[in-house]
């Protein structure tokens, strides 16, 4: 559907938001990673495994978009554009229906983001730092140090991204109220 058929307040859809593009990219990345890690002789199993993985990824993305669309009342194809608008800190839409959809998406995302905060971060910390401790106990200083560095980097990035996304959602909520 083109923009004039969808109305003036329509969100800009991008080609990389299509499920087919996501599936092809997942397939290509999966094949390359499997060929690099297992060698070029394993291309049939790499292709089959990557195809199954890409189907699974497309299923998960489609399910998430449909859930977001159900929560917000928007079209499933509009969800990525709405999220992009939130992450970029753009101005909220002027159309009252679009504002309501965006507000519902913000509320839904903040609920999901905050829901697992109490148990997810400590559990991930236990897994990552515990595996590092196990490597040190096993006597492998190299693996323990590498695992510890990766744990610190990943947990730091995860905390930063979580706080950043929460801040952007809160900012959009305030913009939608004014």
C-alpha cells in the first residue's frame, strides 16, 4: 500500500523491515558462520541448519510484531517504524489514532522491559561470572580471564542498553502527553 492510501499520518516502512529480508539475512549470516566454524566441506549441513534457524527467527519476529500490533491496535508492519521513531527520539505523530498506538506501544515495551529486571540481571550475572569462576577453579587462567572480560563487557552493555531504551521510552511518553 502506498502512503496516500494509508493516510497522511502513516509510518515510513523500510525494505529491511520485511520478514523475507530478515529471513534471507539470517540465512546468509547462519551459513557464513557455520562454514567458518566447521569448514567449507560442511556446506549441506550449514545450509540446512541455517535455513531452520532463519525460519525460527522469522517466526519469532512475526509473533512479536503481531503481539505488539494486538497490544497497540496498529498494523503489524507499522511496529518497526514506530519503534524506530521512539529510538531516534523523533517527535510523536500528530494524528490522534497514531498517538494512541504509539502510547500503547511505549506502555507495552516499558512493561516488558521492566518485568524481568529483578531476576534477569542477577541470573545473567550469576551465569556469566559463575562460568568465569568455574574456569578459574578448573585452573585455566586464560579461559577464566577471557570469560570474565566478556562477562563484564556484555553485562555492562546490557545494563547501558536497558537504561538507554527505558529513558527513550520515558521521553516519548512525556512527548505524547504534551
